[in-house]
C-alpha cells in the first residue's frame, strides 16, 4: 500500500470491513465486531468506536442518507457505498474530533478504491449536501445525542 502509516485511515478501513460484513450478513454490527475480536483480528480503538457509533445511530444515519440521496433509497445502494456513507455520516454528525473535510475525503477515497469512480462522486455529492445543510442548521455546535 503506502509507505506512510495513516492510523485513522487504517482504522476506518477496519470499521468499514466490520460494518460491511454486518450489512451483507444482515447481522448487528456489534455482533460482527465481536466476531472479528474472536477471530483475533486486530481492531484499533478508533475502529471499535466507529463501529459502535454507527450501530447506535444506524436508524438516524439511514434516514438522513435517504433524505439527501436524491432518487435513491438506502436499500437500493450498493452495500459498500451504503457502508461508506453510514460511517462518514456518523463522523460528520457525532465525531467533533474528526474534521468534516477529512470524513468526506476519506469516504470518497474509500468509495473510489473499494467501489467505482462513480461511487466516489455519488458519495461526495450526498455527504456534501449533508454537510452544507447540517452546517446551515448549526447542528455541529449543538448538543450531541
């Protein structure tokens, strides 16, 4: 891969793998995370936090993604795109320690690498709309749920 280490990027990829597995198998992300740990696969703390966060807010994330994905339902999206969007959306809404530009950029890179070039544009468009609308409403400065 790359010569430089990117701990957050690497942790996001682990979180994406766990969340993708849960989605494809129709299981709870918490159970998928437990499977990974029981298989003695390394799960960085940041990845664990992301998986648990997405699991805790899944309904809210899917509702928001569906709202901003014009003419697409979350169920109709490719599983990898849906997983990337859920993770990035969770970071935008619930991780003030992650700069919005970083969450979006990492999601677009992941979509291009793991899905298609079109997926990169698709993910960027949805997350960009969420970020603009969300910033406009000032939710980031509000209280966390």
